[in-house]
C-alpha cells in the first residue's frame, strides 16, 4: 500500500539523492548519438521549443526524433524502463549501416554520450550519460559547472568527450551510477519528463493524443496515453505482475493438489499391487502345499497298487508255465503223424499236371496268334487287288522305266517353257525400247540422256527406199549400235559413255543425203564415207532394219511370235506332267501286285502253322487227362491223414492262444506297474517313503479322502489365483519375469493335452512364482514405509502451498485496492488540471469520466481502464462526451489541454518537461497556429518546458508561436552526421546566455 502511494506521488529526496534539484535544463550535447552533430544546443526553459528538420528530401532524415529522445533519456523518462537497465537507449547510438546507406567507410559506435547543463539555485550542474552498446547500457556522472566537449571540429569534440567523461568523478564511490538509479539520484524520484515518442526511437509507444483527432481515439487508448504521461502504466504493469504472481501461487497450489492426488493414486495403485502380491504369496504357498500333498498321495497309492500287481503277476506266471507245456505236447503228436513219402508223391503229380497245363496254354496262345495273323492278311487282299488293276498289266520294272522316261520329258518341256518365257521378256523389252526410239543402242542413249546430251540411234534416224534398202542396210549394219550427237557435243558424249566400252558415236554433219535415203538428223558426212572396200556384210534382211517405224513394227512382231512360242511350250510342259502322273499311278499299281503276291504266300504259311498247332493240342490231351487223374488219386490218400493233423493243430493252436493270453496279461501287468512310475514318484518326493505316509496321516478326515486329481485341481486353482493377483495382465504384464512368461506360453501353446501341459509345468511355474514373490517381499515392505512417510510430507507441502496462495491472493487484492485508489486519485488530479486549463484558456470547464473496471481473471491480460473526456460547450450546460460531433478546432484545443493537464498532474511540483514527437501532425491547418500558441501559453504559465518535433507542413505555423526554434540539418544521404544546427530563441535570463556562450562559440570552426 505504502509503496504504491509513494511511487505515484514522489516526495522530495534527502541525503545523496536529487542531485539536479530544482535546476532546469539549459543546454544539451549529443556525441555519437544517431547522426546528430556534436554541437551544444542551448534550450530555453518554461516555453515551447520546436525542433524542425531539413533532410536530403524533406524534414525526415535529420534526426529530430533521436534528438528529443536523447532529451527524454537525460531527463529520466520512465518509458525507457530504467529499472530494467534501459537497453532501448543503446539503440540511439550511431549506426553506420543506417546513417551512411551501407557505406563501409564508417563504423558503428559502441558508446556515446548525452550531456546536459542544468541551471538554477545552487549554480550550474553538468550531467553526462554514457550510452553503451553492451551492458551496462547507461552510466551517469556529473560535476558542478559547465563541462561540455567544446572544440572546433566534430572529430575533436568526439575525442574530447571521452576525456571529459574520464575526468568526471564516479557517482557511487568506486562505480558509476547506472540506469536503475538515475531517476532517484538525479531527480529524487520525481517525474521531470513525460513524452510521446515515435516508433523510430522506441519500440513500445504509448498512444499519442495529438497523433489523430481526439474523437477518433477510443476511451481505452486515452487512458493508456494518460497513464504513460503520469506513470500509471508502470503501476498497472506492477499490478499485472502481482496478479500473475497470485495466479502462479494459485496454480502452484492447484498443481500441488493435483500432484498429491496423482501421487496418492499412484501410491494407492502400488499398495493395491502389494496387497495383490501378498494374496498371491498366500495362494502360491497353498498351491505348493497342495502339490506336495498330491505327490504324497500319488506315491502312497502307487506303493499300494504295485504290491497288488506283484501278487497278481506271480499267479499269471504259474498259468503261463502250464500253457507252455500243453503246446509242446501237441507239437509232439503232430510230428508223429507227419510223413514225407506221401507228400513227395503228391507234390510230383501236382508238378506234372502243372507242366502239362502250361504246354497246353502255350499251344492255345500260339494258335490264337496264327488265326489273328491270317485274318489280318485276308482283310488286306481286296484293297491290293483294286490297286493292282491301275498297272494296266505292267510289271514293276516296266512301270518304273515308263516313269523315268516321262519325268525326263517333263523336265525337258519345263526347261523349254522357261526359255520361251525369257524370250518373251526380251522381246517385250525390245518392243518398249523401239517404242522409245532406243532400239539400236538403248544403254548408250540412257547414259547420254542422264548426262543431258541429245542423241538419236543411227538406225532409228534413217529410212530407206525399197530400191536402195539392201545396199544401205549392209553398209549400216555394222553401225547398228551407233548413236548420233551434235558435233560440238562429241567430247562430252565420249566422257558420258566412258563406262560403256565399244560404244560408237557419230557426229552430226550437214549435206546432201544419197538417193533413196532419208534421215531425221543431219548425217550426210557420215553416209558419204560408207561403202569402202575390204568389208562385206551379207544382206537379204527380210524386213527393213532402219527407220523407227520399221524397227517398232519388227520388234512387236517378234514379241507376238515369242508369246506364241511360250504358249506352245506351256502346253507341252502340262502334257509331260500329266504323263508323269499316269506313270506314277501305274508304278503304284505294279507295286500293289507284288505286295498281293507276298500276302497270299504269308496267308498260306499261317494256315499251315495253325494246322500243326491243332495237331499238337490233340496229341497233348491224353497226357493232361492222365496227370489230373494221378493228382486226384494221391490227394484222396492224403486227405484222411490231414483230418487228424487238423485236429491236432487245432488243439495246439488253442494251447498257444492260452499261452499268448497269459503272456499278454503278464505284459499288461508290467505296463501297469511301469505306468505307476513308482521310481519317478519317489525321486520327485525326494524323501523316504515313510515321510509321505506320515504327511497323509496328519490330514483331517475330509482331506484324507481326497484323490490326487482333487489335490491337483485345488493346487491349480491356488496357482491360478496367485498368478492373477501377481500379474493382472497375464503373460503380457510388464512385471512378469521372462521365465514365468515362457512357462505360461508353454502351458498355453505346448504339445499334448492341456492337463498334461499344466501338470508338467506346475512345479517349475509354482517355484518361479514363489521365488519372484519372495524377492519382492522386502522391497514392498520398505516401499510401504516410504509411502507412509511421503504421504505425511506431501500433505504438509500442500498446506504450505495453499497458505502461500492465500497470502498471494490477499496481497494482490490489497495491491489492487491501493492501486485503484491511486489511479482514481491521479485521474482525478488530471481531471482537475484539465478543468483549470480549460477555464483558464477560453473554455467553460472540462472533466474526465473513469469508471473502475473489474480486474481481469487472466494474469496475462491488461487491466483496461476507460477514460472519457467531457466538457461544456457553454456556461451552465452539462458536460458533453468528447466523441460527440464537434468542430476540428475544438477537438485540437481539448487534446492540447488534456496532454498538458496530464503532464501537470504527474509533475508533483517539480520542473516538468513535456516532449512531443510529430507535434500538431493531425491539427487542422486553419488553427494549427492557435494550438501551438496554446502549448506556449500553458508552458510559460505553469513553468512547463514543451519540446516538440515538427514536420515540414507544421513549421510555418510554429515559428511565430514558439519560444525557441531549433533546426537540424543534413543535406545529403552521403553525409553520416548532421550539419551544425540552427538555434533561434530568447531567454530573459541573461546570465544563462552568458553561461553557455563560451561553450557554444568554442564549437564554431575558426
């Protein structure tokens, strides 16, 4: 409660705090802060100071926001979060990448300085803040007097700043004052600065009441703006933290309760498991007891049964001896009646009979084969006779000779037909060549045509009268394959015909042709040279051999003659083929006649063989009858002796059956005694026989009557219960040892019947289960004691957690109650200051409406208050909410008054500085000057220094209305730092001007 009230309403500091006191800021110097120049900038307290800019294109880029942000850090504006180390202040350091557009010639600053000169009662005081890129991000030193880095150049001032800082004394003994102590040490914890800054210099920005029309800002954001100006936002954050702490305590208590419940559930589950295993131990012990009692019963019963079977075996052994003696007596009697002579004769007669019967069967089989062969031959005779008729009386040799002669004629006719077809093809080609005018030299004419040379066949080009035909045909015949070309194409023609050796070329020449000679080409010269001596060609051609028409006619006539000859040759080939076919049929008929003669001969042979076989069968019949009679006679003699032997053998077999029955009974007794497994039972018992009898003697009357099966069923029931208690999930239970799982699988899936598998695995399974449970017994007893101790301790922890949650809830509620009263008191002060300013500067009174909201249940959610500004529009009227329709001038005026009221309410009586970014950005053009003037009037009336950064469009209205004008300049993007600022102002305190004159003028270049 007290801490909240003290934080909201600071009291004057005592002792070593409040170093600045009531002094006011009269000068600022920035070194390595953004792109600001290092020139000292004087400030006039208690008036409106406007900061304009001249960048490369407009007012942006000159560092206005960085300049006023540096002032807020110097004056301890808590929006920098000094209690958390003020890390955001380090973002004001010079950044080469941003300031020089990525120029690598400059380096970013790792530290910088913000120096401020304060003046008032007690004399001047210079405060230096060192801003570091690394922690600590802010360090503070101070010294009475004016101590600025004054030198003619930027580089000298930067170097000098490090020296000045080193010369200043540390404020906290051996260490420097850091950010968390700045407000307390310099200003005694009083608010000396409230601000609205843009996002370019601070990431978390409160609502700026001057950034947009007031009636467009919702009540929640109006409260946020007032809270930022008055410091309520920090208290609300503290309340949220307290609420979160309360939530954590409650959550911790609930979590402790949940953990306890979960632990109790786990502990109860463990105890239930321990109880199950205790029952399992009892059942396992009972199962083992029943199993041992069953073994004792089995052993006692086996001993008793073995004694009875031994006595019965002695009786059967005596019966077996008697049966053996009776069988031996019967065999002796049979041996006396048996004789070998009778048997040997009967056997010889039977052998002779069998031999005769075998020979008769062989003769019958051979006769059947002969009959079948004869029948097959008779069936072939008609077909062979039909085929023999086609021979036309010829024998096989004559038919073969006729076939050879016919095939020879056929071959000759086919060859002649082939030659005729070739002659037709040649005649057809000759006719085609004659039609094309190339009958005399076709190959040469084609070659010349391919070479593009015009040529004619010599004989085709010449026509002769009948009177001179014989004379000129004999002269021209040797040149029948000559071609005629133009004289100038003679060489080219020779080259074209180089591939046809022997070709004759006649050069065309003009002149008179001989009588009776006509030519389509000029060849007079050639014809004049023919007819020389020494060469004779026999004439007398039946048809003309010159002239194209004559040669065409002759070629077609030859073609027709060749086709006629081809047809005649084809007919002769067909006749020859028919003769070959006829000769082939005659040869086949002659061969059938030869085969028929062979069939008749074979048929006669089969008839002869069948007659011989029939005669042999007739001769064998008397011998077969005699053998059968001998066998019947000897068999009759043997039958009388056989009857007696059969009687004796029957008696022997009866004695043997008696003997076998006795032996079977003895074997059964032996099996029954072996089945008792007496030796195995004694081995399983593992103690003398008498101890089993003693155990059974100690049973009560009812248990003494139980059979081994009843003891087995009881033991199995106890074992099943023990397994169910020990392993509720069966073989898949996580606690089941691998040995027990294996035995359970063997029980379920092994060979044999289920009962046999269960009895075979019972001893091992029961022993394994008993050993497993015994090994866990000590651990479970220890665990039970641990659970009892932990239960008590956890209950105590839960009581402590719930108590802590209740205390946190009480503290949070008390904090909210105190904070609610403090917030309402602060808002009431703002409302009172708002009313005073409104009535003092042309209004009719104003107030604030701020209902108390319920705190949110969510610890991460903000406690949202709503503030609704209201004012009267005339005397005596009621208050009207700010969001009712009104003219823009009225809205701008009320916004200025509300900002100033919030600043005055947070001042606590100290010298206040109100810093505004984008001053008047949303004010209407027609009343911007009045709104800016209102800031100056309120500042001068109440001692508030109002510092506002301007845009270009606001600068003309602010110049005449402000008390001081500062213009930051940077003419090019290539310049990393600003040019010297322009400062225009008036300070009625001449001493302050003279105090700073030396430092300001020292920064001017010579």
